[in-house]
């Protein structure tokens, strides 16, 4: 009987309950804050590589290259796109050498021949630059818009303990297409 009354008295006692509740809740709250931080970092990288792809596509669409030794050729357009993409990544404090071609590569058709344009036509190992590509459907013999496409993916390593994404590399992808300028 004595032990039963002692157990009942301990169950009614509330001193120290706050410490036990804090010990249960604080690790979960800390894990949520870490998750918010790391997902925020991933979203920031996504925004930076999307801007880099847009800048690259915009630079690759300009019809002239005054400083390029090869002149106004497809190689010059690709060089402009690669340089602009690389500069945008550097401005965002990201390493351009970590960027890779998207997997699978985009399947885009050439403006002139109607065949698929692969990423190697851009000549850059880190970014997928495809030009000139069809931006619109050219059905029934109509001429469509031609453009430039820049695609890339960038690695991001999460650090979120006690989860399935801890220390895993996740590839964040971005692409942009811009109409080629005609002068």
C-alpha cells in the first residue's frame, strides 16, 4: 500500500515537468531550424544558377562578338554564353567548375536542319549550350523563332542530421532559352 501511495504522489507532482518538456521539444525545434537554414541555402543556389543560365542565354543570343577572334559564328555565340554563365556563377560566389551538363540532356531541334542539337555543340564541359534551336513549332513549313538554350546543374550537399538527406549530394538544375537577336 505504501508504494502505491508513493506512486500516486509522484504522478501528481509537477515540479521539473518543464525541464522534461523542454528536453523533448528543443531537439525537434533545433532540427526544424537547421532544415529551414539548409533548404534556404539550396533555394539561394537555385536562384543563382537560374540567373546564371538566363545571363548565359541572353549573352549567347547577341548576334555579334567584337572581342572574339572567331567573329560572328556559332562558336562565338557559345563562347559568349559560357563566359556570361561563368561570370554570373562567380558573382554569386559559386564555383563554375562544379557545374555539369543536365542529365538527361535537353532534346532540342536545330533551326536550320531540324535535327537534334546536343550539348557538345557548345564546346563547354560545364554548361549545356545549344544554338541555334527552334523555340516554336514550325509546322506546315512556317518559319519559327530561333534561339539559344543554356542548361546546367549544380551540386548541393545537405547537412541535416538524423534525416535521410544528411550528407547527400543533391543536383539542382536550371535552364533558360532566349530568342536570338536578328539585326
